[in-house]
C-alpha cells in the first residue's frame, strides 16, 4: 500500500517539474525552485487542450524571475501595456514568436507558436507576488 502512495507522489512531482521546464523553455526564463506551485492543471477539450501553471513567489524568487525576464530574448523594455493588447509586429522570433513586456503590476508575456495554432500567456504580478502561465489553443 505504501508503494502506491510513493508512486503517486513521484508522478506528481515529475509532472510539476515538466510543466515548469516547458514554460521556462517557451518563455525563455528561469522559474525559481523556491516558487510554490499553487495550481497545475491540464484541461482537455477534445482536440484542444490547455495547460495552466500558477506559482506563489516570495521576495527573493520574485527578484529572480524579474531578472530572468530582463535577460530573456523576448523582453522589450520599450513596450508597456495596461490591458495586454500589443502589436503583433512587436513579437520576437525564437522557439515561439513572443514578447515579455511591462504592465502596471509587473510583467506579461504573449507568444504564438510558429504554426500559429497555440498561444502562451504569462503574467507576473509583483503586488500579489504570483505568476500564472497558460499554454493552449487560442
């Protein structure tokens, strides 16, 4: 009986790491190991899907993720958006066509896969000290 619980724990931990790594790769950032995962969800909608990954940050991990965003190939310090609307011409090429930009509460990320079928959205909120990453069909 104990081994079943251990296997379940290992699978949950493994899945958590893969979501983190997937969003790190897509957004060209490093998510601090000290961040606490508050939500990790896979939503299956027949042929479409969505992955959601939310974390709680402390002051150190918030500073770390901000520094990582500033070093990202997708970051553009000249772009600011209050409502998340950005010009698609601002997207930078990479694994995805994406952009990290500043918002009133922190940073936001918008990207589209090369095949233009999936989007990646991230929001880093410096006030609530949270981060939310979403990946799926538009």
